[in-house]
């Protein structure tokens, strides 16, 4: 494939998936340490009622209304989980299970009882995203990266995921110490004056923002995989939290690059006429990395 063809057809999908994967892995490190890794799965379920409500209000199946609806539902779910956990004094996983199943069921009921049941809300798109379609036709090779007019024509998902990734990096940098403290010993963090509940809530909110920003481009499958697999793999390979975070970013980036190549190019190189889902392959490869770490990682005994 010529360089101009690669830039036009593959560069933006790879970059979007890479930013999405790393943006998910960053908060995922602390969610894994706090045993809240399945929050990504919960958020992917609670988006449905937000999407339906957004359609009922706007009357259109378009990106921004759906994004705002999904974001609103995700943030509401975060607050509901915290309220149920604190008032009911139950474990976080139980509160999360109650909220995301109830909200998902509410979304299904809204679909069935309103005119949205006649609108095609693409479940496959929500699961596997739209990576292969996020091409940059206005590019003319690598030189387009220095052309402001050409850059303005890049898929909006690129700028969205880049912005979210930078925000997650900034949040992690600013709150690094309290994030580490509440991840290992929340009781001690409270005694020294750390606003542990607030920091924990902000962590989940940023994870929700990442999931909402990513679902339109890469789908919920990559969100769930990247929040869990790279951080868990890194945790099995090192005891140092800082090393774990950087290693998880490297694993997310590696899974993205290798997964996209295996999905989009390897079948053609082998003589097949069709490619496979890039999002599915990236998620599968991140799971392979986790399995390898669980078997060969120096701290693999943690899995017991």
C-alpha cells in the first residue's frame, strides 16, 4: 500500500483507536486497583436509555444528541451507584449491578413503548464502533499532517478522542497522589485529609466521559477491554504503580497497532477477500496480552 493510501485509509482509524485505548487504560489502572474494573461494562449498558431519550427530545438519530444523551445517562448512573452504595451500605459491585441492569431495562422499555422502536438504532455499531469508516479522504500523503486545511477535514472522532486523552492525562497528573492513596488504602487517605469520596467519584466520572466519547468510534467492546486488560496485564508484570501506568499505555498502544494490522491487512496478505472487525481484533489481542501476563508475568500469583 502506498503512503498516501495508508494516510487516507488507515492513519486516522489507528490514531483514534490508540487514543481511545490509552484514554481507557489510564483510569482503568486505578479502577482495577480499587476492584471497580467492571464500571466500563456498566457504563456501556446505561448509555441505552440516554440515547433513546436524546432521540425523543431531538427527533434525530445523529451523533451529538446521542453523545449528550449517553453522557447524561452515564453521569446519572455514577451518582446512583454512589447513592445506593452509601445509603444501602452494600458492596460497590452490587450497587453497580443494580443500577446498570435497571437502567438498561428502562432503555429497552422506552424503545418498546415509544416510536423509537421504529427507528434503527444500530446495536452492532454500538458494540464494534465505526473504525473502518473513519477515513481521511482529503489527505494527500504525510504532508497533509502539516496542512491546516487538510487537518480540519479529519474525522471529528480524532479530535474528540485526542482531547479526552489529554484531559485524562491532566487529571491523572494533578491527582496522582490521592488516586494512588485511595486505590491502596482509602481509610488512611481519609485520615490525612484526602477527599477520598470526591476523588473516587471524579475517577468514575472521567471513566464515563472516556467511554461515552469512545463508543461512537470504537464501540463498547474496546472500552470494556481497554479499561480492564492493559491495566490488569501491567499489574501482573510489575509492583510499581508508576511503571504499571506507563506499561498499560504501552500495552494498549501495542494491542491497537497489532490488532488493526491483523484485522485489516493480514487477511488480505493471506489471500482472503474479506477483512475482520478491527475493534474485535484489538479487544481480542488485549485479552491475549492479559492471558500471557497471567501465565508468564512475574507477579502472576496475584490471580489466585
